[in-house]
């Protein structure tokens, strides 16, 4: 299946990676970032409709999809959300956009948060889907049980890479299920892209999340997200059940609004109509 007919595609070189980029539509620029273990294809039910009002840009984060997979290791800086955010700024500049809006789901939401904090002159509006900041600082047995992979993927290489690589399809099918709105065509694309190099990139992303990303967030001090921020989450998912989501985000954003949606984790795939309406209304606001 060909996703996003009529959209353009380009591999864009950044200072640290080659980023697979897909864009289309017209109007103000809107960058959409995906989660794990997915690709930009997770937006296939929403992006074409947003493209009627916006120039929609979608990328595969470094380490995922058809983007390059830096080796990582060491401090895991190659997979910090700062590095991923810098990729996105460079991609958007290559397309002619110095300022833009951004929405990110899951890991892409964490990149969105770093973008909004570290590049306030660039991000006009931001939306984060189904995350809270600094989750390692709010541990519970329920979190560790449901987000077991957060602790599995951060183990030193090559332990998780070897175990996942034994059956990458089994792992991806366990994370991306039909009952969560994942279509067979989208799942096939996630499976195609989950190569040994991508498995390593996925692990490095989480290793960075437990190390260098924590340090970068700690260095923020009293810096907040200054642009308008929309927070959406699934009321039946882990985030919705374990956290007072808005209360957590109020400590990190100055201009905040948000609500739960009637779904679990994969908002844009499970409830695409409601997700589209929420994003359309927010990004269209003056």
C-alpha cells in the first residue's frame, strides 16, 4: 500500500543523520512526529485531512523507519531528544520553514517537548499525545508492570537487541495491535522498517531517555514551554489511568490546555476523527 498519495518525499541531511521526510498540503507548516516502534505512517488516518489546512511535514525520527540509524553507544547522545529535535529544526529549515507548529505522539511527544523548550523562537504551537514529562521520576509498580519495555530496552547492548531480534515481528505485533486501531497495512510497514539497525536505534532512544535526556531536562531549571501547548491522552491507557495528566504538565508549561480521548495509547490510529478534530481546532486558533 502507498501511504500519503500526492505527498512529496525527500531524504534530508542534518548534522547527525539523514531524515526521511514526507510532506504535502498547503498553509502554515505543521510537523508531525511518530512514536515507537512506528514510523511517520502512524499519521495516515489524520495527516491527509490536516493537509487541507496546513503544509503537513512528517519525518521518521533518527533510528526509525527509513531515516539513518547512528551507532549510538557511549553517552547515548546520538539518540537524545535534543539531537532528534535539532534534526527536525534542520529538516524544516531545508523545506523553507523557520517557524512551525508541531505535534508528537509517544517518543515523538518527547522530541516535541524538547523542541518547544529549547527552540522557543521556532515552535509556534505544540501538541503532545499520551505522554507525561520525566516519567522515571514518578515510579510505581503499575508503571513498571505496564511499561516493562522501558526497563528492558535500556539494558546494555546487545541484550535487548538480541532478544528482540530473535523475533522482531513478535515484538512489534505485541506493541501494535489491531484492537488499538493499527491497520494491517500500517503494521506491515512497521514490520518492514524494524530491521536490526532499527531495533538498536529503538533501544538507544530509550537508553537516552533514561540517561542524557534526564540530564538535559534537569538543566532546564525554571524554563517552561512558552508557546501554547495542547496535551491529549487516552483515558483508557496507562498515562490516563496512572497520572493526573494536566496537573503534571502544569509544572512544565505556561499556556496549557488538554483533555482525554476515548481510547488507549495510539490516539491517531484508534480514534482518528476525534484526534483530527482536536488538532485541527488547536492549530487553527489564532
